[in-house]
DNA sequence: TGCGGCTTCATTGTATACAAAGCTGCTATA
DNA sequence: TATAGCAGCTTTGTATACAATGAAGCCGCA
C-alpha cells in the first residue's frame, strides 16, 4: 500500500487494537481522514482492508463499526486458526531454513526473559509471540496461507488472552514453542502440527474460561 | 458493494473467469473503467477485492495482472480448500436446516440430469456443483469461514477440473454429494467431513493428473 | 398521545483533476 | 556498438467536489 493509504491503515488499526476505539463504535471516513491527515480516498481503501481482516464490520446501510466479536465468533476463529497454523507448522517442517530456526530460538529466548521477570512483561511477551508465529507462517512458504492467517488472527483476542495468562501459563506457552522447535529439528511434520494445534487450543480455553470467571481481582481473596 | 463498484467487480471477474483476459495480462484501471462505463474509483475498489481473492496479482510497482497460478499454488489451494470445506461440512452437520437439505437434494438432482445426457452438460454441472457447495458452506453458519472459502476456491481451477472429468468421474462426484447428504441425515459430522475431504482431494488429483497427461484429443488413438 | 410521512442532515459513493512514481525509448558519449 | 542518463509518456495514488442514499428528528393528523 502506498504512503497515505498505509498511514491510514496503521492509524485505524492501532486505534482499534489499542482500545482507543471501542467495539461497536462507528467509524466515519471524514473523521478518520482528518485524524490522520489524509483525504477520504486512502482512508476508504484502508477501511476495506480492515474489513477484510474482520477488524471492521459494516451495517447493511454501508456504515462501518469497530467489530464486536461474539463468543461463537471467537471460538470459530480459534478453531480455524488452530487448523491453519497447524497446517502451516507441518509445511514449515521441511521448508524452514537454519536462519529462521535461529530467529525462532531468539524470539523464544526473549519470551523466556519477559516471563522470568518479577512482574512478567506482557507487552514483550506478545511482541515476540507474534514474531515467533510469523516466522513459522512465513516458513510454510505459502503466500495464500499467510494472507488467510492474517485475516483470522484477531490481535485484540490474542492480547486479551495473553493478559489472562498467569506465570505458569506463560511458561507453558514458551515450553510449547520450544517443543515446536524440537519437532522442526527432528523434521517431524505431524509432531509440529500436533504441538501447534495444542498450543492454540490451550490458548482458546484460557480465553474462554476467563469469560465465565472474570479477571483476577486483588480485592477478591 | 454499491452499484458501480459491484458492476466493475462482476465485469472484471467475468473477464478473468471466462478467459477473455489471459493469465499474466496487465489490467489498467482506465481501460477497465471505460469498458464497464464507470470511473476509476469503483474499478480500483473492485480490483482490490479481486486481489484479496487471488484473481489479481500486483507487481512490486503496483501494476495489476491477471493471476498466474503455479502448480504448487494450486496444490496448496486444494489442500486448504479440503481442510476448510471439510470443517464446514462437519459444522453444517448439526446446523443444516430441512430446507437447505432439500436444496442440496435439488442441486444434486440437477447434477444427475446434466451428467446423464448423451453429451454431459458441463456448464449445468458446474453451476449446480457450485450451488451445492455454497449451501454446505452457508449451513456451517460462519461468516468468517464463508469469506475464507470464497478467497480460496479458484473458480478457474474448478472450471478446468470439471472439464477434465469423464462421465464416470462426473457420476462419482454426484455420488459423493449424495453420500454427504446421507451423512448429514445421520448427523455424523466426522463422516461428513471425511466425505467432503475425499471429494475435494479426488478433484485435485484429477486436475493434477491432467497436467502431466494433457486433455484427451480425438486424433490421439 | 401515537404514528405516518416529510424534511433535513449525516454519511457514503462516484467522478474528475492533478500529483507522483515507473517504464520506455532516445540520445549522447565512450 | 554498448550503455548511462534523461525526457516524455503511462499508470497509479490522492484530493476534492458533487451525487445519492439512508437516518433522525419534526410536524400534522387521527
């Protein structure tokens, strides 16, 4: 995407992911255009792209809103993600290059660091977790798969999920990443796939359990 | 999509699917705008959508071309399709409504008709095949899944595949559809999934075999 | 007071003009 | 003759003005 459209895209996406715009809130082209200093044309383009990525939904009368995800939506999105990332892991197994394996290792070292701190650094965890998964997806070497995954992985959900993790779960997550690397080293696609699917399904259940039992509150015993 | 953009979308898509525009051919916004009597703005929107659907590819300098699919691309797209449509069939199993089951039945009756003719009516076969699969996907009741599948199922490939089918294969295809309906009636998601995956993987191999052994030629003994 | 229809306003869709970025082919030079 | 660099042309990107469409509030009537 070119300069203005790209800028609009990142601006809007940022607003949504950071929570500055809340789910259900209406997005007006004019307002957004002013907010990021471009005209409506590139804003429209950015919005169409975000719509394709399910971050924006449109009403039947063509108005745009920050997407609100139902529980069922989220369950479905985790299911698809597990399937596709599992497939990606299997494909990556005999395509991944030594350099990429090294990068995976580095990301996970950073994750271990973030988790080991007195109060875990969730932001760093999320960043390197994302980096790790991106490398795996790229290593699968399918442009189509990469795009599909981009349109499924709801970063707001990933974020909220990570925030629910306690230290043990964060460590468990890092351990699963390590197991995936070992599976790659052994060139075992079935193993890689199984690890990845388990990894994502566990994340789903942490997320979904949290919906029934809201976040830990210091005041609650 | 609104009127002009929608028109542009269907026009361009039609040109590509019908073969009027050949793979690798460049698409110019101005030319297309004139060809379907709208301005460049809606044409650009349509092109972005078609790009998301992999019917159009863009060069690094932002020029657009009718997509050329490598063998690997196609193999990957069949793999993804089998996975996702298999999932859709499983989900559809306990969501499909009686009316939809009836529609499936009707489509398949039409397919049987098309196949039974002296020279099978491939156009009708394709139309009702598409209808059948669409009903299954819809019955799965996931907007996200529907969109994902739309961006994967390459109609040009489906078309070419169907043209490779001989009568036995066309009948086999109809039989598989019938088996899927039976699986639905028995509310057996695993069965439905297995049938769907087999159905698509078989199509893949017909397509891929045809690449090594070109179409049957009357002149060849 | 409740409701149907109208008016007005807010918002999105489309066309067009201009700007920017690439490609092409020429010319000048070694 | 080969090639670097420039000039002009093609194509895409962005801004802006205007058109169309849908939403919200208002008024009059029952």
